[in-house]
């Protein structure tokens, strides 16, 4: 029994600006993996398929999320991918052994089809190039195919495939997880750094307007982290605009208190990469600042055992189909808070992935689509987390867990949207048993009023959504009140909350 109600107080000031939030931190990821593409975004014989074979029910759910950018086509898959296999007449495209995930890739969907889908979804593309089995030539040729207006071999090849206008893809990843021993064509830091430098140099000659993401460590537990970042950036610093971060978490030990604190590890990961980037900046006497692209992040562990049972060399098998529960949604919210609270350096991020594969959206072949529990924090943070990130000064009661000490019960991010005259407070109560009394001091906001207080809560941390029943969904019955510039609210135990306030300029 809880003897004393935990409390938290927060100071929010309009002058405590971290940075403008780059909307691309609300990006996602689609890899040619499992049912992400085939049976996910693309199912031509589905009753809701459009004239291009794209599922319109899925498209609507993606549009609702307002996803600004989607990474494609991988992921591990890209390190042995020949982009030429996925363009031109479908009947002439080869079926290939896809070595990363031991499946068969039909290449029915490729670069142009994905560009079509992205346009329908209202999102930009973050394109990854193969620096595993290929390199400079394949990358520069793909860029010419996608972005050059015409009059050259690859731009005219695109036109012959029915795409007169270039795709104008701005953001490009220089490979994927090249430090990983699981990666086809994995490399040492110096091997990757040299190849990435020369590839970047060629690509920026083809199209100087593009942005490039240098490949960072596959996760913070890699034995070469953060030396990998220091070594590779020593090579790529001149041409790279970002460095990537990847991180997944799971509640393997069924320890919810510890699981909900794992966003602290994400925070430390980001801080370490920023420090490493700035060390190389100083070492090179450079005026250029490298920013971060956290282009793979999520909860991922539920499907591990099921994936081990799958037979190899199937077409679009149900791989990595994690069924997310309520506590997963809380950690996802905390991870998104962390991205916002580092908006000065994290400029892009991709929840991995978007449909079916460790995803907020699930579908059944020939059936319906539905929202997983993690869809909801993603939705509210993406839609309402646009503007300036403000630094919340948090004083909260704390707890210790198996891996972490001094974990604040309150996790929070704050965004000021001056365009819409809104102040938005995002809050998680990590306490497993008690509600959390919170007080936000809004002293610098002369006039404000509460518009809504959204709450995501459930009695069972393991509750899931299925195609038959949406067990976990938000409600608008939060009790936030504002008096004398003090916002008071009681956050239910184990809950995520969003309070929107209308402010006067």
C-alpha cells in the first residue's frame, strides 16, 4: 500500500527554449521485411486497395499520424540490395534470396512504387544506400536515377519507367549498421569511414542539395561504441550532416519499474553521441555541427521466439510482429519525450517500423487494419508536439530500479506552438501503484486555459489491442485545472497524459 502520494512540480518558462522541434523526429521506417510492404502498405487484391495496390485503410492511419519522413528500404536488408532489381517492368524483375532476413524478395515494390506510396501518405523519403555488398557506383547511380532531371543514362532510364519528373529525395543514409557482425558486408570503422567518405563525395557531386547520414553504432551496447562514432566521423565529417543512432528496448525480465526507466538509457546514449560528435568537431577545428538522426528506435522483444520458428525462404512471412501492450506504450511515450528534450541536436528520428513489423499499425491479409497500443502516444506527440521544445525544470519524487537510480516518477516534455497559440504538456506517471500529484508553474504565460487533458491508462500493464477489440485507448477525462498560473493535475498510476492549453500571445 502506498503510504504517501508521490508528487512532482515543474517550472515551465517560455524563455527556456531548447530548440525548434524538427518535425522529422516523428518519422518512421519501412523495410522490405516481413509484411511491412507486402500485406502491409501494399496488397493489390485487398478490397481497399487503390489503383496502385496500396491499402487505403493503412494509408489513412499513416496520414492521421502525420508522418513527415519514412526511411526505406532498410535496415539490414539494404546491405545486400540491388536497387536496379526493383525498377522497370514488374514482369522482368528478379526474385532474389534476401540474406538479411532469409526470405525471398519478389521486387514487386521498389523505388518508384515506394515514392508513389510516400506521395499518397504525405511523407518524404529517407533513402538508404547499400554500402555492404556495393558502394560508390550503385549509390551515385541511384541518386542520379531519383533526382537528376534528365539527359543522362539513369535519369532517362527513370523516365522510360514512367516517371518523367525526378523524385527529389533530400535525405540519404550511407549504409546501415555497418558495425554489426550480422550485417552483410559489415566493416571496421576505418573501412566504413573511407567508403562512406568517398560515396558521400560522389553523391554530393551528383546533387549538392542532399543531406547525408553517416552510419553510427547499431546500439549503445556495441563493444566499439563510441569509438566507432569517433573513427567514422573522422572520415565522413566533411560531407555528413547527421550521424545515426539505433536502439531497441524490451521488458525481458518482466520488471515494469525498470522497463519504464529505460528512456534514461536512451538519454545517456544521445548525450554520449553528442559529446563524441563535438570532440571530432574540436579535433578538426571545424565550425560545422553534426546533428543526430535517431533513425531506428522502439520496443522490440515480443516476437523473438516466434521468429526463430519461421522457415527460411518464404515470401513476406510474419516476421517481427510484436504485439504491443500498455506498458510498451508508456515507454514509447518516454522515448519520444527524450527526443523532444534533445531537439537542439536530434533533428530526425524514425520509429521502427510503421506497419506490421514492430509497428504501431497492424493488418491481416485480406482483412482489417488496427491500432496497436503504441499508436496513441505516437499520434498525439506527432500531431501536437510541433513548435518549440521548452526545457521543463522537474522536481519529482523518485525511485530506484534494478538498473537505474533516482528515476523520477514524472517524465515530461513541453512544446510551445506559437502558430496555434498552444502550450502542450506531455507527462508520464511511472509509479506502478499510486497516482501522481503534479503542479506546473506557468509563470511566464499571462493568460492560458486548459483545452483538454488526454489520458492513456489501463489497470493491466499487459493489456493489448487486437483486431477484435481495442482494449487500450485514450480518454479525455483528465482532471487538469489552471488557477493563478499554476496547473494542477492528478495523473493516474502508470499513465501517459497530454494537457493542451490555449495561450494568449
